[in-house]
């Protein structure tokens, strides 16, 4: 018989839930959201950390199995985006569901 000890970080992946709202504060469905590792990659739209995901009816997307670091968020729907309205997350807390709200205008 063997025993295994797991830390919270091993049991729970580091995740990020992003809620997207428009300039009026309304939830936005169908926004394309993607994460980038650096500001340069974000600006050039190169080396994304994630595939693009579309927000659901609650304006949300979830990304799992992320590193505990800062990410740059690209959120686009039609002619609206989050450029100039907050593109950088705080450092994600390991083993937690981190939450961020992004505004597109």
C-alpha cells in the first residue's frame, strides 16, 4: 500500500476566468479571447499561449492549466476590442481560479 501527498497546486490547476463587458457594462457574448505571454507577443499577435475562445452567454471564457504569471489578453468582437482598456492580468495565483473582467469598446 502506498500513500501519496498532493499539494493544492497539484490538485487544482491554475485557471483564469475572463468576463467581457462592453463600455456600457453589459456582458458580451461571442467575443474572441486569446492569451499572450508578453506584451510584444500581444501587440504582434504572435506566440499565443491559448487557442482563441468565444465568450458564452454570460460573457465568460475559462482557460485552464496556466502558469502562475502575468498574461496579456486580446479580446475582439467586430470593431470592438480591449486595446487601451486593460490588457494585462495580475500574476495568476497558483492552484486557483483567477478572475478578470475585460472591457471592450
